[in-house]
């Protein structure tokens, strides 16, 4: 009974590794790394796929075997590629940086102009006389 359970456990682990590798292949947009300009979404998908592929090779193994697979050059290069793609997905593009710089210059100026307009309108209203309110008639106490 014991060898059958170990065999089924090994089959489940291998099936899980194959499933994660298949998911990684389905998520990946570019199967071969390239240096051409791609969108942030493509960088994100490629990075996640590379990390899933690395985890499919390393996960669900005994600890020493996991360390052995983690030290292999192919696994380390795939992990570096995945982390680099995630970094590229998180870093804004040059056109995004230009828009951010424009906003950083325009927003404080617009807020300062709005505050100046509000202040001048408040100060302009202070010079006008305010009509006194009539006192309410005293209420008689029941006489």
C-alpha cells in the first residue's frame, strides 16, 4: 500500500508542475526574449510567465532537490529575465514621464491661481457694507 501512495504523490506533484508550466506558456506573450519596445502589459505578462515557469521547475520537490534546481544556470537566467520584465512593467515609459513632468509643473500653478482668485473675491466682498439685521420683536410673557 505504501509504494502506491508514494507513486500517487509523485504523480500529483508532477501533474502540478506540468499544470503551472502550461499556465506559464499560456500567459507568455513573447516566447523568446527580445529588446523591441513592447507595452507594459506585455512586459507584465512575460514577467509573470517567466516566474511561473521557474516555479514549475523548482516547486513541489524535496528541499535539497529544490536547491539543486534553483542553482541551475537556466533557471537563474529565466528568473532574472522574469524579474527584469516585471521591473520594466513597473517603470513608466518616457512619454509617461513627460506627462508626469507636465502635471508636476501645471497642477501646483493651477492650484495657486485658484487660491489667488478665491482670496481676491473674499477680500473684494469685505469692503461692501452689510445691512444690519432688524432685531426680532420681544416676545411678551403672557400678560
